[in-house]
């Protein structure tokens, strides 16, 4: 699913196509929050979550969630399925008692589901030079006020870092596809 939804994206982002396979074996993976979406018996979408932390400036370690890859099959993008999948996923994460979700994404899509720039919560993206564009880094509180009084640095879980050699090896199992730039690609 992730392969279909992200195939056209630039190389660094294409790496996410191997992620779904790897993340499910990661200790930070939240197996209760592993979603697929079906329509007429066909798989059309997926989303998943990982545990991670904010290292607060006052020394606390704040547990949070991160999310993705989320994807909808290309033929039916922009028909509202992505938002439905996202909103349902977030409801389930909320029901499990998680306090906040932070990740990299486009405010044009995620803003519709209540995400805001993480900087507005006082949270910084790890390893980002001061003054660099951080508009990709988004946050939503699942428990209102969960991040009140907290400033700090968000850490991407190790599982999201993919080795180039692993990507190449994984790709051998799939037929070649032409790389295109289609409407609806977020990155
Ligand atoms: C991102 C993605 C999951 C969105 O799913 P979708 O079903 O196409 O989105 P929806 O139809 O639910 O969009 C809901 C609203 O979000 C906004 N939106 C959706 N895609 C957008 C985009 N590419 N850019 C800006 N806004 C966007 C729009 O306001 C849209 O409403 P509208 O179509 O009435 O204007 C899907 O396009 C996808 O799989 N993209 C490739 C993979 C990817 O980039 N994943 C995210 C990072 S891992």
C-alpha cells in the first residue's frame, strides 16, 4: 500500500515504502494502532503509529506518538478517504489515552484534522538548525493541554531511519514502475 501511494515521490521520501514492513517489528510500534482501509473488498489505505518522546528542556521525558506512513491508493486520492482514515486513527489513539501526535507532514492536509505547527506548542524538531524552515513539523494534542508548560525537542524513532542498501534489496521484490509526479502528492 505504501509503495503505491508514495512511489512517485523524491528518493528520500521513497524510502518510506520499506517502512511498513520494518516498523511492524519495531519495539516502538503500536500494534493496536495499525490500520488498513478497504473499499469494495480492495485495500485502499493504511496508517500506523509509533511511540516516541519529547525531551523537555526541564529534563522530563514526555511520551508521545508519531504517525505514518499514511497513504491512499493513487487512483482515489482527494475523495476524502485519507481524512476519514486519519480521523479514525486519531480517535483510536485518543481512546487509548495517548496525549499528543507529532510528525512531518503538510499542513494543507493535516490541518483539516486539527494539526498545527509544532512550534506553536513549543516543540522543536531534532537536529534542525536554528532559523531553518520547520513548517513541515506538525502536532496535535489528543488530550487538551497535554503539552502545556512543556518546551523541548521531539525525537524521530530510530525505526524510521532506513538504510539505502535495505531499500534496494527490498525493491528487488517489486516490478519496475515509472516515476511520475501526479496531482495530490504532498511532498
Ligand atoms: C496524503 C494522502 C494520505 C491524503 O489522502 P486523500 O484521500 O488524497 O486526501 P483527502 O481527499 O481526504 O483530503 C482531505 C483534504 O485535505 C486536503 N489535502 C489533501 N491532499 C492534499 C495535498 N496534497 N495538498 C494540500 N492539501 C491536501 C484538501 O483540503 C482535501 O480536501 P479537498 O480535496 O476537498 O480540497 C494521500 O494523498 C496520499 O496517500 N499521498 C501520498 C502519500 C503521502 O504523501 N503521505 C503523507 C506523508 S507519509
